[in-house]
C-alpha cells in the first residue's frame, strides 16, 4: 500500500463514522500523516481543510454551506486570508445561512482507464428546500482543487425557496450613479455563484480569457482582457487569472463549462471582480431544471501559482493533464478522414476504403476514420439522398453499415486495416431530438460497433445542447460507452457548429475536432490553422486538439496569386503545423500525387516521439503565426529538458530570434529530431528566454530536443 493510500484509508475510515447530535454524519477531526499527498478533514468540527503538497484551502464548515477562510500556496510560502467569510456557492437568496444535515465523506478513488487516482471530498447539505452536493477532487500532482456541484429538490419540496435570477438582475453598469459617498459603492448582487474568493488588498491584476468555438463561423478563437480589479464588474470567459501586484503570486479560476456564448442560464458574464473579491458566476442551472434527481451544475477549479506567466500557465496545465490520463495506443493518433476533399458520401464504400487504407499505410497513418456515409441511414449532409436526423430510431438499421456499400459489413475494411497497423474509426451523430432522449439506444449502437468490429474512435458530430436535460443525457451516453468499453473508446468531439462542449467541458472523453477547412472553398490557409492551435495552446492542452492539414495540390486555381495559398508550402511543412496537436490528414489519399508520399519518414519519426512531446506542458513561443513570423511551441517535459518545435514562416532572413519559456542565462544544448535546422548546438538563453534559430528556407520547421546544463 502506498503512502497516499494509507493516508486516504485513515481519512475515509474516520469520515464515514457517524457522530451523534447535530453534527451527525460529519467527520471527527482527522489530520493527515503528512501533507505530501491529497488530504481532506474536519478540524474541530468547524473548519474543513483540503489540500496537497502544493496548496491548502480552508473553509468555515457552516453546516456544509462552505465559506472560504484561507488559500495557501505552499510552494511560495504565502497564505491569503478572507476579509469576510461569504458562501462559496450561491443559488438562493438565503445563501449565507448554515446548511442542515451537513455531512462529509472522503474517499480515495483509484486510477481508471481514463483518469488518475484522486481524493474525493464530498460535502452534502440542505438549504432553502434544496439538497446540495459538492464534490472536491484533489490530485497529488496538481496545484489546484476541482469542485463539481449537484442540486436536487429536498424530500417533500416541489420548488426551492427564492432562487436568484440565473441571468443576473442588477442594473447595467452603464446606468450606475456617480460615487460621492461610501454607500454609493454598494452593488447588490443577484447572480448565482459557483465559487468565490474575498481577499484584502487593492492591487489585484486579473486576466479573463474567453473562447469561441463554432469554428465553421469563427477563425478567432481566443480573447483576452487584462484589468486591475476596481469596483464590481463582470467579465466573460472560462478562465480568470488573478495576480497580487504586491508579491506577484496569484490564483486562477477555471469554469468547466461551454464557451460563454453558448452556456446555459447565462447572465452578464462568467466572473465578477470587485477590488479583492472574485467570483465565478452562472452555474448553468435554472429552477425549471430542478427535480428530485441530482442535476449537475458547471464545474469550477481553483489553483494557485507563483510569480511569472510560466508559473500561472503551468499550474493550469498540471490540473488539465489530470482530467484524462493518456493510454498507449489509444490517445495518440495521426488520423486520416476523407471528408476534407468534399466528396461527402459519394465515394464511401468497401472498395474505396480498402484502396484508401493501402495509401494511408504508405503515409504512416495510424487511424483511418470513415465519415458520414458509412451507415445505412442517410444524414442531411448526404450528397446521394438527403436524409434526416429526426426519428432516427424508426429505422433500427440506421447505424449499421450500408448493405449496398459494405455487403460484408465492415469486416473486410477492419481486418485489412489491422494487417496494415491502422485503427478504423467512424463518424456518429447522436440522436439530438428531444434532448437526446434516445441516448440509451445511441449508446448501444456505439457499443455494438465496438463489440462487433472493435471500433474505438468515434467522431461525435451534430450536437446541440440547448437545455440541461440535453447536457445530462449526452453525458449519460458518453459515460455508458466509456464504462462498458473499459475506457477503450475515445470520442473526437466536433467543435465546428451549434451549442457544444467547447474546450473545457467533456474533456475526459477524448479530444477536440477543431475545424473544417477546405481548399474547395478557398478557406484553408496553413498559417491560420497554425495560429488557432498556437493561441489555444496557451490555455488548452494542444495534445487534446485534432488539427487538420490538407492536400496542397488540389484547387490551386482558387488561390491564384495568394502568397499564403496551400501550394506555397511543402507537404512536410503542412504536416508539421499539426504536430503540437493530434495531426488530421483531412483528405482522400487517392487524390495525392506520388511525391506526397515522401513525407512518410517524417510521419514515422514523429510518431516515435509524439507521446513524449505531448507528455510535456506545451505552450506557444515566438510570435503569433501570421504567415511572416518566427513562431513555434515549447514542450516542457521536466525542469531540465523538453522540446522546441519552431517554424520560420515567409520571413526574409535565415536567422531568427524566438522568445521561449527557457530561463535567462541558462546553457542549453539542442538535438535535432525532425526538420531542417542545424544538427546540434549549444547556446546561452537571452532575455525573455530568447534563443537564436537558423532555418535555411522560408516555410520550414525544426523539432529540437533541448537539455539545460548547470
């Protein structure tokens, strides 16, 4: 038994012991043996303590209706103490009252096929006619604590007492009066709150980061707003970084929800700041969503960091890497999906797939995904016969291989793929009708394909999540498939249209299919796809994003005279623009000229290092990709080693300077792994982590492994 397991067993045994009197069901004070692993305990029956080796958060118990007392950054040796204890979770107007029947249970959850081990501290209490359950997840290797909240109507209640307006009811900021007295500063809040901090001081600097998906319509996916907290104002986003201007230390909130523009029960924003008071607003639940079954609100994560941008981004990423544990042979992929050449379902059949597989193997592809058109049912996107997603289950064969296209089912395709060392994946569109009411049938269809053919990767498309019921049913679908496949199944979650999970919801189920771009429409520009990945990678793990590269030889006439046309780049460079993410060959291999297959050694070499590269904290370095920049990514594998994936776009000089996250003055050695840079070298890191880079041609790249020397 590990030290962590011993600590947890002791805590779990103590917590599950029921005490007499008003604190019945609440744990006796239990201190951990050491603070090097996750812990959770009640101190004196009045203070809840959660923590690990990196942080500790203390709450006033308040009958289970927790109020933050302090937040400690153990690495920096600093503690922030609350000015005034306020309820962390607010849904009703009587939010500050003590909860009734509050109880705490602590349990060590072992690793699964998809998640690492963690400590779960579950707090359950009742307030204003509601039962409220808050589950805190504490990982050993993250300077952050995640919290997931559930709500349900208490027994005998048909509605909760006075719920706050989910969309916020205070006046518009533009209508506020001028301030001439202390009382003029008061702003009455009517917003629902997921979490809150209330610290002393007036020199707090904050950055709110908002994201856009619906990428068929958006090509600008990250928006940042930097402010000094001053009186109460609202901001949009999934991330809020807050830094103390006095000592440089800070904390962050991550709202685990869809992008702001598509959240449920959305109000004026996602965060409020008011001098030293910071709140995560909007829980994604309205009164009409409540029943006597548990309803899941949006999640929230609180983390701490030290001085500097790298400290903040690394703290966030260390948590994000806990959400889904990678597995050899499952999470790494170089996928080919033929939809990118716009034949839609006109070519898809057994013969086409078998021929594509042979060429895909020559390229070094690991996964071949058959998009819309493999199934018996016809979707609205069919070019052969316009179909529908309505009443799908009136046709029990909708999600079976089309008999006229695959007379022997998918067996011949799957068997040949396995002989070639390729996994076959499929496109799937859950039954969105009636808020995914048919989720069980969808789950059984997916599991049937998994059991019958061994299909483990499904592109999930066509989602629309307009209600909490839809979100709940969709999660049930994913959970059922994950559980019954033993975590074998991975979902590519399409982010191209409608109301979907975005970049911070459903991350535990697979990766993100980022965008559709087509040379047929003249909207694929390699530098812009690289830019989207580059910008997202600061706040979203790049290794969880599928990024496409296309056939540079097709539709050259649609880019006549454009210096950034796909044809201006080598095919190897197009592949290289996707390597920080999960590469997606968005094309039919039958349309490639013979010279295209010359990238096979590059793909093979990349696949050998991809898992190690992706295991690091991948962050953007250099300039923002513009078509004329020196840019790239750094993967920080450890304090002393990592990777640099660098690009020279169409710049006039062979020599460039790229700012990185390497420490100033460090001595580094570079080992060439891929690309066209010099084979090796040593240099001293300059200001802002700057290093000298030499690439012999425009639109070229290099992947180095670096080592820091003392």
